[in-house]
C-alpha cells in the first residue's frame, strides 16, 4: 500500500505540477533528484513482483 501511495503522489505531482516535477528531477539543480531516481528504479523492480504475488494468492 505504501508503494501505491508514494507512486500515486508522485504521478499527481508530475501531472498537475509539471514544472515542479521537472525541477525535482533535474540532477543539476535538485538535491532530491538522485533520491527520486533511486526510488523510481526500486519501484520498477519491486512493484511488479508485489502485484504478481497478490495475483497468485487471490482466490
């Protein structure tokens, strides 16, 4: 659930505040860009496995 909430919040930031999102992921200006990049890379590998686990255990 935490992954969903985090990714949903980031997607809303990107959709409704694209300027703020672009500034946040600009590695030359933002101190948070590297952390966001690592977070999103982790999500790409973790979230599909979690979804598959839920699908396999669903009745």
